């Protein structure tokens, strides 16, 4: 039913109607774990003498692939989504390399995710009406 209105069919109804505090907590934890992983990857790649550009690109590609969701999407649309995630990954990697801290990358990542969560919940609620 929701897939016909432009919402992917793998999105469960509890995304739209579940506890907002639960979804916020999930995002708080997942953003931290992803940014911790990014920092670990960047530092590790730099320690084994890879350049900053290679480290940023490698971690960004891995970040994009982690977010890959092929169910219900065409290849071209998914490529666009992967490109967007890779760009965000590069921005967050550059921010970490410039500051040496995960605080700004975590904050940015969390804000992006919370805005996306809000928009997805609104879209799903309107689609089910």
C-alpha cells in the first residue's frame, strides 16, 4: 500500500507511528558508532602511511555501501543515493581530518539523520492517510 505512493515497501509502519524518543535514541547511538568507526578508519589508514585523500575516499565509499538499500530501488536511483552518502562521507571525513575530533562530525551526522527521520515520518503519515 505505501509503496504505491512513492514510499519504499521495506519501510515498516512503526517508523511513522513508533515512539519518536525510541527513534531518536537509535539515531544517537548509530550516529556515534558510525562516526567512531569513521575516526578509527581514518586514523588507522593514516597510521599505515596512506594519504588523507585515500583514507577519506576509502572510508566514504564504505560509509556509502553501508547505507546501500537495493530492495525496491532501481540501479540509477540507488547510484544517486550512494553518491549522496559518499559526498556526506567525504565532508565528514574532511571535517574529522581538519579538527581531529568526532564531535563536529557526530553533531552534523546526527542533525542530518534527525531531519531525515522527521521528514520520513511525515511522509509516511501523509501517505497512509
